[in-house]
C-alpha cells in the first residue's frame, strides 16, 4: 500500500503508528509486515506452520479479545510461553513497566477515513491500515497476578474437536472419497479426499480436509472469493494467494482443534517459493491472512458482528480491525485494496 496522501483511485492510506513512541510519518505497514514474515522465512521458520495451541490464541490482556488475521502469525511466531499481549499504555495503567531492552511487536488494524466526494457529495469511507505496538506479558514487570488469566486446560479430544468443526460448518459441501487424491471441485461444489484409512494418522486426514474446506468457503454461495472463482491456472497470482489462504486457514483450524501441525518435508523449496512471492508483492501476505481469517470464521460459524461493541476496553484499535474485515475487505479487495494483478 502506498503511504502518504490519498490517491484518486482510492487506494487506502498507510497511517502513523499508535504507540508511546514519537509518531513516525509515511510508514508503509504492508512492507513492515512483509519484512517480518520474510525475515522469519529466511530463518527457516514458516509462521503459519507454528501452532498456537500451547501458548493459547494470541490475545489482548485487557480486552481479552483475540488478535486476528496476520497478527495471529506475527505474535505466535515470537514463541512466548503465553500468547497474551498489551500496549505500553495498558501496562502503565496497570502500574506495570516494560523490562529494560525489551522490544515491541507491531499489530495491524483497520481504521476509516471519511471523505466527501465533490462530484456527488456522498460520504465515502476509505480504509487506512495502521499499526500499534504490543508487548508480551513476560516482557513486563509489575503486572498484578490477579490480572493474568490462567491458561485453560484442553479437556476436549482433538479428533472429536475436528469432527465438531466439520459438522458445524454452515453450508458445508458434500465430502466424497471417490479418488485417492484431495481436491475441491468448484464447479460441482464438493470435496474429494482419499479414504481415511490411507492416511498415516487421523490428524493428517483432518488437516487435509481442513485445507479443502477453506478452499470451499470461496464458492460464490459462501464468501465468493475472487482468487478461487477467477483463477486462470496454477501459475497465476490468484492461484498462489488461494493456496496460501487455504494453508493459513487450515493451520488456524488445526490449532483451534488442538491437532499437531505437520512439518513439511520440502521446507527449503517451499520457503523459497513463498519468499519469491512475498518479495514481489508486499500486499500478498496481509491479503491472504485476512482471507484465511474470514474463511476460518465462516467454517467455525463465528458471528464476529457480536464482538464489535467493545470500545471501552480498546477504544479504536480492535473495533476498527473487525469492522474493516467484516464490512469492507471483501468489497474493496478486488478494486481498491490489493489490486494484485497490477
């Protein structure tokens, strides 16, 4: 995304940081996020292949809300024992301090800029990608113990959890076992999987099923994802984004269910492929992770609209993030936000 002034084609604006540090102008948040993902990949770490089951879903200490989209992978890749974070000001309000030498991590979210169109005098809302900085609770000193929640024990069987996720998916496509390969048939709207007994583990079977279910959410009768419905082949940007969306979404569902995320055998070539993609397009990873979050929400039947009114705990940040994802990313991604074919 371009930083600075508004463009005539209404590409969203990159805004300033929101932190206790001096405000920095012209920060390209897309590039900031992409650089962090590239740095991890170059170290051999695949962020979306790192389960957050043990540390819990990354969330804010004060509001209790889960972080979403690319923030899940950015925060989880830090490998803290507990995935609980807060801002500098939130720590200060608790009477806590940041340990000397500790570094913050950016969290991105959407804000809105309202502008009157001089031609028709209608008010238009333009999304602005912003970020603020957070610290893990282990980077702080003086947080009252009664403010830190206990990490809940998982009492549900992971395989049972997988079954519940699949059974609870709205508008779930038919699942067949006609061939010994996994794919989603967009034209006939069904998923084919190899027979369960041919997988090495039950977890592997459900992991594959999650991947294909994420693909199926892009159908025109569900989320109507352009990358699925308008893909023109395996060498296109649309295909690559759709595959990354499915991988991220499947990893999200696997962590949610508590099943292990299998490490890839061909890590080197896999990482090289995504590095090439990310270095060519800084918007790539943010877009794919947002689509993966929406797909996961759809499968899990989350009603995020009910979560919008929590401005008291986090006045603008998280509310703006959810409003952006729910109300505008899908509408704007093709024509405004991501324009990936250009």
